[in-house]
C-alpha cells in the first residue's frame, strides 16, 4: 500500500487539507521557479531529482534504507554523499525511522559521527511530499572493506578509539546506537572514522527500546538475544565483535538464527554463570540451562599471535601488542553485561588511551535530543508532517526557494507559506525542535604508518555486516 492509498483508507484520521494544498507552491509560476532548482538524474535503476548545486553523481552504495551517491557540491566546493531515503512514508516503521535518523544526525556534533550537511526534497507541498534526500560527509570506504586488510596495532587501536569516542558522544545524549556493524562505520584513507545510520538508535532507559530486533544478528549482544533488556554497554559488545572480526578476518559469531547465534557465543566464550542465569525470565532460563555446557576457549587460542602483524620496535615505551588487544577483547566480549567493560573504561585501557585527547573524548556536548520520540505512536501522516517541517526548514535556511505564498523569498520557517500550516494541522499539535546544521571538527591526525587505511566505495549495506 503506497502513502496515497494509506491516506485514502484512513481518511478519517487526517485533518481536512487547506485549499492551497491543491495549488502546489501557490501557483504554476511559483512551482516552475521551485522545480527550476533541480536536475533529473538516473543513477543505476534509481531516479534522482536533485538540487542543481550537486553535480557528477555516481553510486557508492545501497541498502534497505535507500541508495547513496557521491556528488560534487558546487557551492561548498567539496565532495559529499547523498542518501535518497527509500519510500520513507510507506508505513509507520519507515516513517518513524526516517524522522529519528534525521533528528539524531542533527543532535550529534562530533568528528566521529557522520555530519548532516543538508536536507532537501523535490516536492514542496505537503500533499505531494514523498522523497527525502540527506546530504552527508563523503568518506572513502566502509569498515567492512577495511576488515579485509592486514591491520597493524596502530590502525586497530586508532579505529577502536574513534568508535569509542563516537559512541561516548551518543551515550552522553542518552542515545544507544543499537545497530553497530562494519557497514555502518565509514573511514577515510587517513584512518579517520565516522559512525552512521541512526535509524535504529533508541533513548537509554525507555521501555520502547526493549526489543530483540535491533542490531544485525552477528553483532547482537547476549542480553538482546535472551530478551533481558539492555543499557549503553550493549554497544560495547558490538564493538568487541567488530574488533575481533578485524583481527580474525571473519565474523565472530555467524549464527543462522537467534538460537544458533546464542550457541555460537557460548561455544566460543563458555556457558554463562548462575548469577547471570538468575536474571533471565523463567522460560528463557529453562532453555539456557538445558543447553550443553561449554568451557569456552582462552582468548590466546581465539586470537593467537600469528593473527596480528609482527610487532615493531621492542624499545617503544608504550608499545601496542597482541596481549593488550586480547585483554581488551576479553573485557568487551563478556556475556554478562554487568561484568562487561564500559565505554569510559575502554577509553582508559592501555591499548586505546595512547590516542586519548580530552577534546575528542569529552566533547563537544550534543544538542538536546527530544527523548519522547522513542515513545511516540503516530500515524504515517503525522510522522510525515514532522519530517516535512524539518525538510522545509533546512531548505529555507539554505536559500532554496520553496514556492512560498506570493512567490516571496524565504529566510525563515515563518516565511515558508501555507504548506507548513497544512503539515502542522496534520501533525495535530505535535512540535519539533529547531533545525541545527551540525558542524564538525577536522579529522584526527595519525602517524604516517597508519595512513592509507582504506579506499574504494563506501556506505554499502549488503549481507549481514
């Protein structure tokens, strides 16, 4: 069912549209002026109707949430990534995810979180609004590509440090990512790293987040698999899985389903303690207790020295080595979340703290995030109205003529014409925060031996990674 069919089937839930809803942009000349700002481009099988400032489009990745292209921004003179959301209003789940991702990208203001540079749509009326384009920083590759390379300790520790800094920033805003995996982490050739894709992120402590259907199965923490609920260090488990995968060159726990996933975990790490068992729901505890008992493997056998690149100078005072890496992994890949290392503790670990910079670890402070979003239950039309407000606000503030009433140029949200009033009516009194275009600091310097970390394409979301 498409969005128009959905609205027809649920017309009793929709506010009556104002007459101007049937007059795109307030008139044909205004609509022509609006559309003149866009170019029509086909990239593979996907049609892009894109602002003319973005040129030389080429595909760099695709996934369930849409296609990502690289482009050149003729205004800022930089290369960017543009993500066209795939049917964001086809159902409540997609609409809510699109709104959450948009707001979370605005909330974050950290060099290890992907930056939101612009948002636009080629539809300027609420009734026709169907496409959303997110403009982000362009990186060189996804971490899933980097995993195939031989990484020395310097690269490994620096990449981990940046993941932890980015996650600490999210957690400081009360946000748990929940979907960390190699394809949701992107890097540049200098080994600078950014986390992306916040559609599954949730506020810490909300009841809405307590669902097993979060991270891709391979990176799913035991407390999620067993339906225990979880807190911030669920992201630490995922980082541990990624860390182990970078060393071994293969997925740590490639379960075929959630039961097989649990079996893969206990076969490698050993059966959990009785203390952990007592916190399980009775039916789950019965199942876990009836599984075969495993002793697990020592981390020295899971991650033997030969998996690491040969260590260099033996005289370096803070030399990174395989033993340090194993000790950190043994604190991350802990079945009981009560015993698992925290983000702050991981940042202080000897394998990581060689990179420690207070400006990166402690700040900047995230923009205030509306934590009630995770608990809201709205119709597709209401989520669409909230997204429409955000997109029109971005377009107005970035100097895009949006076809406002009387063809006037718009400098603020108040000048964007009656279409906003229609969206506000559809939202039935819901409010949303003002738009913020997050600015991001320069990438962290890294020594010459850690350069040339990755190249080729990015933002791919194929397969289980």
